[in-house]
């Protein structure tokens, strides 16, 4: 299973959202109301991007074990993609 580094940027002021960015999966950036929501959103974004790449016959990005960022929190998040399953 592939696991990607996700940088979470926590809100600095009331009303701001948590920003989540996949450091080693280009294009996967999203926001959530709180950390659990941001985790769900970035997982969904990566799954959608991965599905598009696979449908186009392109490879998935290779996780970078040295990925770093100036973030409040960095976590490894697994990617789960179901090949051959029609999209809803």
C-alpha cells in the first residue's frame, strides 16, 4: 500500500480552515473544518486524482520518504484505489 506525506496547516484565526496538502502527490490540496474533516478531504482528493491518473494510463506518484514542509503536522496517509471499479 502506498502512503503519502500530508502536511496540515492549522487555523491561525477564528473562522479559518485546516489546509491539507499531499507533499508527494502533486495536485492534492484541500481544506477541512477541523483536522478530522481535513483528513477525510485529502484522502478523497488523492483517491480521485489517483483514479484519474490510472484511467489515463499514467503511473501514481512515488512516495518520497524525505518529504518535509513547514507545517503544523505531517502524517503518512495510505492511498486506497480500486482498479476496474466503475466510478459513481
